[in-house]
């Protein structure tokens, strides 16, 4: 509760504000507790979902990619994965295509891992979690650390209006 003063001139910023967690177009309405007919509304607030990256991949070395078994876990907040993620279809392929390296080595991530990922490596474990398990990639051989960015296409999600980049990016560490 807050009591306006004359010095507020009808404007007050509330500490903590409002947190919107559901993706899509949202509306916030404030109503006076004493005089219920006094309201203020802000419509057409676009809330985009977020994706957190975890699993064993954020600490992977070159050797870990060669031997396989690393997991990339993508957890959504504010949206849900499309039901057909993990099936053999264009949406799953676009998800796999969104795993991009910052460098273009001849035997690096994009050339070996990204091109070798298969539909069966992707599992929608819940409405908000997708796990990608890497198979062994014995020909993976890098000369420097590779930073990988995961960009999720809007078509893989139920409410997103555009692609979303998972955070954090991850690095595969070069081992001489």
C-alpha cells in the first residue's frame, strides 16, 4: 500500500516493480484500494521467454567431445517447447542448426559436431526442458578454445516472437 502525497503529482515508482513471467503480450493494471474506480493500465507489454543452458557441456574439453556423453540442457522460463521437438522434423533440425561456434575450424564444432548431431540426440524431457546428448566425435580436433552460442528458433517454442539465445554460451577448451 502507498499513500500518494501532493508532491507525487500522481506519479510514484514502486520499488520492486512488477515481474512478468508469462511470455507473450501482457497487461498490467493498478487499482486504488480506497477508490476502486481509479485505475491505470499499461497494455501491449511484450514478454519474451528466456532459456538457461546447463548440463555437463559448459565445462567440456576437447577430449570430452571426442569421447561423447556430454549433455546440453536447455531450460525455458516463460514459454514451453513445441511438442514435436526431438522428432525427425524441420523444427528439431533448426534447433540443432542453432548451435554455432565462434570459429570455423576444419575439424571444429561446426564442421564435426554440429554437422554430426542427429534427431535422436534431442529429447524433450518436459514442457520446459530439452536435453541434447552428444555422441562421440572422434574426428573433433581444435587448435584453440571454441565458444558455442545456442540460438533457439521461435518455431521450436510455443509463444516466442523471435529467436532466443540461451545463456550462458559455453566454451570447449582446447587441450594441447
